[in-house]
């Protein structure tokens, strides 16, 4: 039995899960009777996010993720000269279109997926792993009261630490690749769009609820090939849920989340169509937290510009990635913000055709302004190999 | 170029000898046929079983994948809560929950109602253990804009409550394609499942469907239960320790087995049946070897002058031996090759027509595909040649020892020394040994000692036959001498008494084949009459209604039963449910039969062996079938622990009952007792007693009107069930009848070849008798009488031997391989007819095969002298 | 008084592809109680002639009469019956039936004539006494020497009191002492039973024991003058 092929089949099917920022434009596809069809709530403008409730999961919505990325420095004298590491820990939950009337405890009401990755400049490659399970039997699931999502012994959870701050625990045991990280908030939440209502396409319903916890102080251990490394660093956590995101004709997206060195935070994304044109774009910038009231700017589709500066062609997949990207927020306005993003190393491509079935680039990047580094974060590129088919 | 052994155009030595063999084409042909039949039958049985086992172990392999341990519950399943406990154990790297059903699919190309194995899996979990079960979503209904539409659906399709994925073999069998629907009967409901894709990982021939486990639980009314959990252990985990941890979290009745155990269980399923068939095939081969012996011995005796001449001319002993060996090898190779062809043909046809279990019902859910297995072909080819060589060995050695002068005598005495006494002592010893063997227990659940004792009895019978024959014929002759019986009869008796070695060999082969036939006839007759009586006693009601014949998803709901009770003409209804329970993970599961049993009179419903003991108060009484009692060593009064509804329940064995339908055992308990532990038990069958005056036909019609979807039931009267069961019985014994007939035909071949050869040798004798004034008719009568005398003796000895063998079959082989017993039933009339037929056949054979000698003018026969 | 055996102008051809005349125009008459020796070169058909006399082989032309009955008119069974009642045979190779005792061999012709057992046994025993083997009546024939075997054959040939004994080289397999004994026995027993005898031989010694000697040639039989009145 070719387990390779079978796994590809399974995960190719799962890739179509609305797990990555993805969704279908239509939900009512069941032929004939629609009894038992799940109804996914529409993301609405003006619904305030309430915490800590909204730290938790939103099982009614079609898709949701907690997406932690960041830069780590290995501690200890032996690693004094070691370059930094990039890490990614993502938990998704998805609500498939299955008959809601099925009383079985095994009915796939919710699927939980997790992807983890570690970028190591010295190895110039991305180590990654993933898990998928249906929620249930306490073996996998998500809490609706606070951030707590798990698959078997992989878990990502939050608790309230002193003075209302958040402490996230990422417990991802593994020998080849594992994390035991504690992520402490140092700033307030950053709500994207209109107080967390983040439009993702030209249509009103193409939207998500989206907030970020930037500048998380990270400490803990990373396990790489059975070796535990004490690390410290700075991370970025996205939490986003929606029922429908991608506009018709969308083939992929570019996204960045950058912790600015001055304490500021910057998020921007654009949705591309088949010809590479921007279908929709948006961005959020918050100033450093030195003042009592940080400045917050949100940017609409026309004022966010992604300009590839340098490309890298993967010998593995043949895809060409814009690993050097110039992102301009507030384009056309005098206080426009322009960042040049440079990858930690070029090959941060995730050839997940045998797992999630798609090829994407998820990499640690340094942000520079006129050549001067001003922040570090993650760049995500999709749809450059084949269209992200959702 | 000079060919070895060829001088100036003279044929080589072997060719010269081959000419001699050509002269006896008929006999050589008989040998070839005998070997071919033995090899063919053996190979066919072997290939059929290999095909079945390959398919079945392929299925096990396919369904288990890389599983380290399989946690298997009873057929009714076990509480799904165990899954979470198992999955959380530190020793467990991955756990895959599985629910299995044999869905009753209606209205497909495969038939009005057929059973399809459906495996409910968590595709996300199973992928870690067994990627072969991961379905492929078919791209059906794709619009013009590419694959977007179908892909968007594909995720949900994997988990949908009404989607099912079929193996290619299942698709072909049912005549469906992705995008079609299946109608599946569950209880009274007919459910529609969409075929959303295929199982590319399924091996050829595996008819199986995969569904989401949640969907399967819901669709098949199996909410809350699992059939099994497959687990993969964390690397470096000690299996024994893992077993301990597992035992602590598993409910009673869930067994821990390795995939190898599953394979063993599979193989155990059909082992007894397989071994029994193979033994029958070996009997055919043995008889064939015997015929080789007699033929080869005869042909060497006939060629003594030629052989002696060759030796006188300077051929070495070794050369003669090689020549004769080569000749046997050639004959054996031709026979074995023909046998291989026959075996392959028979196996292919049998598999195509009856399935790989020859209708035995051991391997459901598999579309058998005949696979030619080179090892088996080589093995049976070699066996055929070995049998030929074994048969030739003694005559060839005898030829080696032959002094040259003896063969060159002008008129060699055609009578090889009669050493009829020689076999007596070894024969008696073998009988004694056989007597010891029959009391030995089974060897790893196979009655090998029993078979060995049968073989010893056969050999002993043949060893003793010459001596017995001489004594009997001496008495016959002496008796005839005291009468004025016609000269031809007296001459026949004298001739029989003075039988040559060849003739006694033919007689021995008749004895062997007739013994086998008689033994089988007695065994089958005893078995059949027992089954018949058993059927009468297990079918006390007037009508039987059955819902679960195809698949296990049909059942009788309480509403169904209520509707049936209300039908006019129905006096009583008893519902019966069947499950399974594993008492030993290495053995096939035991059937669990739940039905109302009156504890004060269990004999009313069960054909008890012996009396029932009253259960101590508070204990659950169970009634154990004879096979279950024998396999697990259960006796009335003992306690057996059964896992009922996940609890280990100490049950009291109240009685043992006769059962011929469940070879691996059955345990019956009262419905009320069972419901105490398993509240939702589902009956599948109902026994209906009619009110006085009601007719079965009228009640059937009323039931049809009262019950919704009545077609899902089968209704039968006990007579029909009995007839049907006996038909199945006869069919499953058809192959044994065939092999017996083969043995007897081979025996008669021996008679024919011996008599025709003897007739030639006795040409002069017949000539003298004609000179003395005997008519041809009288000589023919003499021959017929000789044949009849031989056959009668053969029938007598063979009959007695057969009786002895049948006792071994009935009292040793059957209990040891099938774990049931039966009283002896002697089909006297049939045996008498058989014996008379044998005697007549031998008479006719003797006359017909000697007619050549009779037609030669008497003059020619005595010509040497004049 | 008519002859017991009468051969009139008998001819016999052998071979199918290239038929050859064995003998022709052969006429011979044997009176009851008369003993005739037939001599001739090898290949002149002496044995065939004997077969023709016994009705075992048919002549191609001419008539063979036994007791005045033309053998040509008789069927297979009638010929067998005639042999049973009227003819006794002595063969060169004795041809005793190996499975029978001396007595049973001798009694066989009587059995074939349905002589009751109680009568047949003493007659056969008496016959065996007459050939000097009365003490070995129940022995198997395999134990006999050639001379003894031929004595038993003589006994078998005469036990049913045939009118004609046909003897084919009865001494051919015997050494000369045994041969003399057997010839003497044959002569005396044939006389004693009043039977006629046709003796085929190439031994003039043997022929000398006969009443007359006839030489067989391709053109019939002729008296052998030298041995004629021995």
C-alpha cells in the first residue's frame, strides 16, 4: 500500500477545508433537501468583540485559527553566535458541512488542524509537522470560553496572568520538532479593520473577525532533532474567525505581520486574482506603545500596495516566490509607510503537496526602512505555485 | 553423430523398452489418469484454499494496515468511551476507532439483497495506521469551470452522513459508479447512501465500503458503540506492558490481538475444512500410487524375458534400473502434468462457480479471483512424480534382484512367489497401532492421529488382504469341492485361491477404495441423519421469519414484533437475536444466541445432550453448544465468564446442546437474562406458532399485509428450511462423493488392468481348457466368477475396513475437527447396493478385459507346443 | 464297421498374404482302438493336422468325420461337447492347471462331463493309481518332475474314457528314460481303455510304439514301411 499516495489523497481533500484563509462563496450545495445542513453565521460589521469570550473558539463559524509566528534567539553560551530562528504554530478549527442531526459523538461537527514550522537560517530549511483530528472525546477540540485548542498532546491555550495580561502556552511535544513555549502579552490587543471586523473582499460578507496580540514575549524550549534549545524571543498571534472570506476569482494572497522594533505593529494583506492583480487589500498599523494612547491607522484596499522586489525560484516545485517584497501602507498619502521585507533565507517554502496539498511560503522576514531594520515578522505567500483552490 | 545406445539405425535401448510399454497402452493410460486425478484433485483443493486464504488475509491486511494491536469487541460492539481512554494511554501513538457492519444492500446488480462489508472509520485517525483505507473523493458533477465545484464539496463529502466510498471490486460487483446511490436496509428503514468515491488502496477482489465513523454509527443504528480500535504503539513501547495498560481501560469482552492473531484466526476459520479436503485428495493420490505399483509390477513381470535377455547381452543392473526408472518418471511426469492442468482447470471453474470456499460460507465479502500459485503447482507436480516413483520402487527393485536365468527360462512360471503370510504380522501390528492412535487427542486442533490411524488401517487392510483372501478362498474352494458345482465355478474358486501376486494387489486396491467409499458413506449417512433429526428438533415452530440473511443491518423492531403479534392466526411469537462473543482472541468468535428459554424446560427449544442442570439462584444460565463445549472445555455445572454489555458476567453452564450449524460454537441465553445487561438487544429472527385452524399461507399473507416493507423478511416453514439445509448439506458433501467415486474407479481400473494382463498370461491355460472340452461361455463364466469372487472378498474386507474407518471418522475425526458428535447410522441398504454393484462391475470388468484372450483361437494359445 | 476317425481328401493352407499349401488330398482312417503314429519333417503340418482332427482348427477342403459325424457341420459348443466326451489330449508341455492338485487335474474332464463328485473322485484316483501316482493325489502339480507331470496328463487324457487320444510330442520335453516310461504308459493305458490314439512325433522310437506309422507329406500321408510292423 502506498501510504504516501493515500496521505496525499486525504490531505488534498482536507486542503480544501476552509482552514487557511479560505471559504466558499456558497454554502447551500446539498442537492435536494437541506435539512440538517449547517448554517454558518455571517460576520457582521459593528459586532463588538468581547474578551475573554472571544479569545475562545467560535464553533458556529466555518473556520477559525490561532496563528502564532515569531523570532527566537537560542540562549546559552554555546549558541551566543547562533542566528535567530523563526517559528510558526497554528491551530485551525473548521466546521465541515455535515448533517447537524447526526447524534453520533463521532460526527465531524468540528475538525481541528495544527501546523508547526521552524525556520533555521543555518540549515536554510524549514522543519514542519502537522496534525488533524475531529473534535470529540476530549482528544481534540477547542474551548468557547478562552483560547484553548488541542489535538491529542498538542495544545495552545491562554490564561489571564497578572493585571489582565495574557499568557499563552504552546505545548507541542515532539522529538523531531517540538515546542514548549510561554508567550506573554506586553501590549493590548490590536483589533483589525473596524474594531475587529476585517473585510477580506469586495463584498460585505467576505469578512472575518480578526485581532492580533503583537509583541508577545516568548520563553521556553524548542526541540529540534531531539535536541532541546532554551529560547527567548518575540512573537505575533493572530486570531481570526469567519464563515466566508475569499472573493470569487481569488487565487492567492500575500500577508505580513511585523513586530516593529519601536514597539509598533503592522499587518497588511492583499488578495490576488489570476492575473496577479490585487482584488482586495487592507492593513493596520499601530504605533509603539511608548505613549499612553498608541496611534492606530487602518488602510483600505487602495492604500495598501505590495510590490515584489526580488524573486526566488524553488528548484523543488518550480514556483517563483517574491521573497523580497516592498509593502506600502497609505500609498498616495504623505505619511505613507514603506517597508522592504527581506527573508531570513530564501527557501522557506512549504512543499505541502503531500500533506495539505498546496505549496506556500511562510517565512521569517526582516522589515527595513531605507535599508535600516525596523522590525521582524512573518511573510506568507500563497497561490504562486498553483492557485489556492478553495 | 552416434547416438548413445543406437547402432546402425537400431533403436536405442530405451526406445526398445518403450515399445514394450506401448504394447500396454491401456494400462499406461490408466496410470496416467490415476496420477492425474490424484494430483488434479489435490492441486485444485490446494489452489482453491490458497486463493481463499490469500483473499482473506489480503482483506485482513487491508483492513488492519500497520496496526500493532487490534482491540476487538463482540459483534454487538463495545462502548465507544473506551476509545478516549485508549487513545490517551502514553503507550499509544495512534488509535483508530472502527465500526463494522455487513450492510444489506438491496436492488443492486449483485442481487435483490446482498451483504456489503462497510467499515466506518475516522479518516483522520486511520490515515496514521492504515493509509489503504483512505478514500478518494471522486470528481463527479464538475461544472465547466474546472474542478472548483467538486473540490469545494470534497471535504465535507469525507465526513457526510450519507456518503460511502466503495472499493473497485465492490463497485463492479454492485454495478455502480461514483455518483450513484446505494439502497441499504437498516431495520425496517431503507436508507440511501451516495457513492462519493472509491478506495484506490483496496486490493483486487476486496468488496468493501468505507464511511465516516460518525455517519456509520448513525446510519446503522450503532450509536455509542465501536467494533474495534486499531492502535499503533509508540516507538520502543513494550507490547506486554501496553497490553496491561490497555486491559485496565478496556471493557470486558474486548480482546487485544495482533494482526498475526487475526491472520491465525482467519486461517483457523477454514482449517479443519481445508485439511479434510486435502486428506481426501491425498487418498486419491495414494490410490493412484497403488495403481502405479500394480501396473508397473505387472509390466515388469511381463517383460522379465526381455529384461533378462538385455542382461544376458551385457546390460548392467544399473542400466536396467535407470531405464525402468526413466520409464516410470516419464509416465509420472505425463500424469502429473495432466493433473496440474486438471487441477488448475477445476480450481478455476470451482472458484468461478461456487466461490473460494466451495459454498462452505467461510469467506464472505470477497470476490474470489483465481491466482495461480507456482509453489503449489510445483508441489503437486512433484507429489505426482513421487507417487509414481514410490509405486514403481518395489517392482523395480524386484527386477534388479531377478536372476538372469530365471527370466530366460522358456516357460517362466508367471506366478511370482506368493508371500501371503508376509503381511500378516505387520498388518496386525498396524491395526494395533491404529487402535492406539484413535484414543490420542487432536494435535493443534487437527485430528492428525485420527487420519494416521485411518492410513494405517488402510495399509493394514491391504497387507492382510492376501492372507485373508487365501483363507477365505481356500474355504470357498473346499466347500465347492464338496459339491457338484459346475467345473467353471470350481475352477474359478481354485484360481481365486491360488491368486497371483498381481491379482491380490488388484484386490488390495479394491479393498482400499471400497473401504474409503464405505467409510465416507457411513459417515455422511450418520451425519445426515443426525442433522435431519437435529433440524426437526431445532425447528419446533410453524413459521420462521428472518431479517438478517444478507448483512447484519436488518433486524426486527419492537413495532415489527407488535404488528406481528396482532396478526390473526398468530398464537405465539418468539424473537431470536444472534450476536457473537469472543472467548479466545485466537479463535473465531462464538455465536451468541438470545431467545426465550424456559429455564425449567430448556429441552423444549434446544436439542440437549444429556439433562439440564438448574442454575443456582441469581446466576445467569447459559446453554452451550457442543462445539463450544468441546472447544472451550465447558461442562454443565461449570462457570463461564461472558462479556455482556461490557461487563464480565459469571454465567452458569446449564446444559450442552447439539449443534451442527456453528462449527466454532454457540452459546444460548434467555432473552430476559440478556436484556438485563444489554437493554437494546435486537432480534433478527422470529419463530411463529400458529393458532389452531390457521394456515401458514393465510398467516403469511396477513403478515405481508401487516408489516411495512415485507420484502425485507424471509418467511419459511420448517419443512422448507429442513429441505434447504439438507440441500446445502448434500452440496457441501458433493466433493467428497466425487473423490470417493474417483477412488472406486481407480480401484476398478486396477481390476481391469490385472484381469486383462492375466488373461494374456493365462492364454495357454484357457487353450488347454478348451482342448478339454470347455466352451467359451464356460470360460467367460469362470472369469466372471473369478471377478465376482475377488470383488466379493474385496467388498467384504473393504466393508469391514470401511466400517472401522467410519468409526474413526465419526468418533475421532469429526469431534476433533468440527467438535460435534453424532450417532452411528449404518446405511445397510445402500452399502449392499454398493457391494453388489462392485461385484457386478468386477465380473463385467473381468470378462470384458479378458475377451481378447477368449477370442484367440485355442489352438494359437497352445501353439508353442506343437 | 465304420472308422472312428475318417479324414477324406483334407487340405489346409496357411498364411494370408502369400498362402501356402500345408497339405492336401490327405486321407486317413483310424479305427477304434487303433494306435497311429504321425511322423514327418518339421513344418509339414503335423500339429495342424492334429488340430483339425480335434475340431480346434477347420480344414480348408475335404471332410473330417468323428464317429461318422462331419465336424464341419458342428458349432463351437457342439465341438467342445464332442471333445469333452470323445477326445483326450496329451501335450508336449503337459499343461496341467497349476492351481489344481494332481487329483483335481485328473478329475477335471469328469467334472466337465458333470460326473457326480462321488463317482468322479474314485475314478480319478483309480486313474492316478494306474499311472503310478496314486499316493500323491493331493499334491500340487508344481512339485512334479516332467515325467510325472506327463503321467498325470496321460491320466487326465484317459479318465473320462475317450474314444480317441490325441498326443502331441508327449515326450518332447522329457529325457529318454522318462520318455520311455511315458510312451509305455500311454500305450498300455490307451489299450487298456480301448481307445484309439493318434500320436504326433518326430521320434521314430516313439513312433515305434504305434500299431502303424504314417508319414505326413505335402501331398497326404503314406505308410512308413520300415516301422510299419514293429
